[in-house]
């Protein structure tokens, strides 16, 4: 079966991108191939991770972001976009055009602690403030509503009494995000490849 070309969009450290790179190396991700990495921030360390893995990596100007992105996606024949710590919200028009072909990782159990304003460390701060005993991560399809698309995979993670936002973020990433995102990417690539046959 023909592999699906994957573009990964990042804004920062890129540990989720790294999890995808490792999963492709270990053949856990086998129905898709990492083809392109794009950041909306020039200094994002994730770009270095992509380059080290031999994946073409670009920082794209914020002003004309979606226009430039669409051109790169077409040039690299991208079939699936993975938002991996990408902190910019894509326009409803873009989400509509790419419906069923964009997935996102979010660091909570949606519908809790999600939507506009909930990203990165802020999510974990809100979790601790509210005092919930379980949090986790979710991979979902992207639609016009921030964090509103159909849920693909979720995994719970316990909140510990000694947690800080930083320690919770790290545990959610290690115990949930880095496992779920490659699994979800493989699932969706299988589905897209099947539909292409
Ligand atoms: C991850 O924890 C991801 O879930 C979160 O940003 C972090 C990026 O880390 N994404 C969001 O909050 C999206 N709403 P990374 O750059 O090391 O993958």
C-alpha cells in the first residue's frame, strides 16, 4: 500500500515530533512517512530535530502563514497534517479544506481544560488549580472549533499531590502524549491509505 506523506506542524521543543520520528524508525509508524516539518516560530528546537532526522524543515512567516503552508503541502504531496505542539489556531477555511486530514495532540482529557487559551503549561496550571485527580492527553481530528473535532485516542494520567505544572506536563507527555500521537498517526494513515486504494 502507498504510504501517506505526513507534515508535522510545531511551535516549540518538538518532543512529540521526536516521538513520531522514533516511531517511524521503529516501524510503529509504517503507513505514513514523515515528509515535512513546519514551524510558525523560527527558533523552535523541533526544526533541529527534523533536520537531524533528514526531514525538510521550514520556519514560516506568521503574516502569510497559511498561504505559504498550503504551497509547501502541495509541493510535498502531503496527505496528513499532524499538529504536534503547534500553538497557532488554523482558520476555519483551512480546517474545512483539510477535514479528516488534520489531527492534533492536546495535553488534557477533552472536553476538560481545552479550547481557546488552553495550551502548553497553562493547561496543567488549570488542572492543578481545579484540583482534579486525573488528567491525560487526547488526540483528535481538527475542525473549525478549537479542540472540538472528533476524538481519536485518549489516555488518563494521575495527578499527584506533589505535582507542579512542570512535573505534570512532563509526566503527561511521557506517559500519554508520546505514546498516543504515533498510534493515532498510524491509525489515520492506514485509513487514508485504504481509501486511496
Ligand atoms: C505538548 O505538551 C502538547 O500537548 C501541547 O504543547 C506541548 C508541546 O510540546 N499542545 C497544546 O497545548 C495544544 N493546545 P513539544 O513541542 O515538546 O511536542
